[in-house]
C-alpha cells in the first residue's frame, strides 16, 4: 500500500466514525478531514464502502 493510499484509508476510517458518532454535517466532516470538497469526499466514501455518506450514517444508526 502506498503512503497516500494509507493516508486516504485513515481519513475514511475517521470519517466513518464521525458519520455514525456525531451529528456533524457531511460538509463539515469533509472540511475537518481536509478533503478538497464534499463531492470528492462523498465519491471516495462511496467507492471505498459502497455507501454515500448519508446512507452510511443511516446504516450506522440502524446498527446501534
């Protein structure tokens, strides 16, 4: 795994925790994790998890 891929994976893991554990807006999570914009963040999360940020948050709420 490349250093950049590791860096992205780390940020995605933090984002997943923030989506499920906080009520921050998706835009705020993207900004806090230094993503270029919320659309890039949304597409990256979709690619990595198969869920959009909103879907991931709802999924996490159901699993609590």
